[in-house]
């Protein structure tokens, strides 16, 4: 028989889940109370905070601004909309985390780990399955037994050991990978790259920042150069297939070298197989699966927090618009501004629907609706898909014409 325990809290409470014998679901909400539902649940207020033990599956609602420590979860873990610091010891199953604050995993996640929309850094010790992460600041991970996929990292990415494949796209800071057992794919990296122990093939697409970069792979390496900066190449490989406007020279040790422009980005490539150098005209088609970002709203979400999320996207659109006006002219900048207006329309409609659902659920009238700004009809594409296209343009992955083509396709 399932029982519910409810405890009133102050703002910013500290909550400790000492042990959960089954699966654990945690959601943040706007109420200053903790609601714990399960068949055998013990909730105590102690000096270290609210301490919870459960001998069964546990469903937990906590204040969204709470700090949360999960010491041991024997099943799967699902966590949404908790914006305080999160510390995790061990999870025996898989873990999904959406919309939260900084994350630290001191022990291990014994299944797969999926993390989305974290307003902070991730420190992860061991992930025994695959690890997928989107929209965070810094990422530091010691060990991943499966694949590691990372997109939209605002800071640095540091991975010690990945037994499977690594796929990293749109990283603002440096990328350091000590070991990858499988293949490594890099695209849109704005910092320095050091990946010197890749067991399989490696690919790099986009421009490079000034400074020293190094990639070493047991298989082939493919460089798709799309940057405007100069490039200095040093290559050690069985064979070099060169389709770039660069003249390569070969020394007595069989190593190749060459320079494009002023050569401010230095790239050292060591391959057990071949190295292929191509330009943007030979890049592969766009992977629309990258456009996987949406506003995540449920009935327990704090409306003020959702409005802050909308504002965050608007600020990003504004920054892009100002930047592209200087780079690509006022016409493209105006296009970005129109996309921003439409993004607000879609977000506000989603907010209104959520408020109406809350009213039906709790029997109270919904809050006043925010005013809508005038604009063209709502497109079907997500605002985050458009941000992603613009980010690809900013990183040199696509051209202005290609960005316009993709935006037209989304609007249609």
C-alpha cells in the first residue's frame, strides 16, 4: 500500500535520499514542501536536512530551489526541474536528468546516463553505460563504459577514458580526451583540441582556434576544413589524400607538413591508417537529429522558471542577431530577429496551455495570460532548431546560403 509523507520546508532546503531500494522519481515544484510517496518510506528532519529512506519505489516532489544528495538508488533515477546543486553517489540502474543545477556523481551510474539543460557544470566519476549530454557548462568525466555523446557545451570538455565512441559537437571551450576505444567525431569546437589515443577512426569538421591541436588515431583521420583562420599541418600517416588548397611537403621520415594562410592554428595528426583533407564543398549532409531541443514543461513546473527559460532563449537570439549583423549584413540579422519573435509566440502558447492544465488539475482559475507580441503565423519548427542552425553558421560548419536554405525548410 502506497503512503504519502508531506513535510513543510523553508526556502533552499537540503534534502538527502540516503537509500532507495527501488526506482526513484524526483520533480521540483514551486511549493515549499516535500511530498514523498511510496509503500515503505521514512522521512525525518535532522541537522543535515530532510533525510529520506525508502524500501520500495519512491516518487518525490521537492522545492525547485532545493539542494539534493542521492546516496544510493538501487533502481532507475529520473530527475526534473531541481535547480539547486545535485550530488549523486551510486545508481544501480539508468539515470535521466532534465532542467537542473550543477551535477556531481562521486560514485557510479551502472546504466546509461542522459542529462539535458543543466545550468552548471557536470563532474562524473563512472558511467557504466552510454552517456548523452546536452546544453550544459563544463563537462568532466573520468570513465564511460559505453559511448559519450555531447552537444552544446558552453565551457570545456574533459574526458579521461571512453571505451566506446565519442561524438562532440558545438563545444565553446577546450576538448581534452585521454583515451577513446572506438571512433571520435568532433564538429564545431571553438577551443583547443587534444585527443591523442583514439583506437578507431577520427573526424574533425569546422575551423580551429589559434594554438596547438593534436589528434592521434589507430585508424583513419578525416579533416573537413571550414575555417577562415590560417592552418599549419603536421601529419604522420600511411598516406595523405589532400583536397585542400595546401601544398604538402614530405620529409625524410615520411611526415607531411603544410600551411594555409598565416597558419595560426597548428594541428598535429597521427594516424595508423590514412589522413584525408577536404573542404566544405565535400562535407556530408546535415544531420537534422542534432536539432533535439525543446521547452520541457509539465504540471509541476514553476511558471516563473519557465518564463526565465524563455527569456534566456530570447537573450541568446539577440546576441546572435547583433553578431550576425556585423558578419553577414542587416538582412540576415533581421531574419534572426523574426525567428526570435516567433520563438516567443510558441513559448507563450505552451505556457498558457500549461496554466490551463494546472487550473483543471487543482480547480483554481489560471493566472492572467501574458500578452502576445504581434508577428507572422507560427512555424512548425522549434526555436531551438533555429538556434542550432545559427550556431552551426557561427562555428563555420555551414555557409550563410546554407543557413538560409535550412531556415526556409524549417519555416515551410
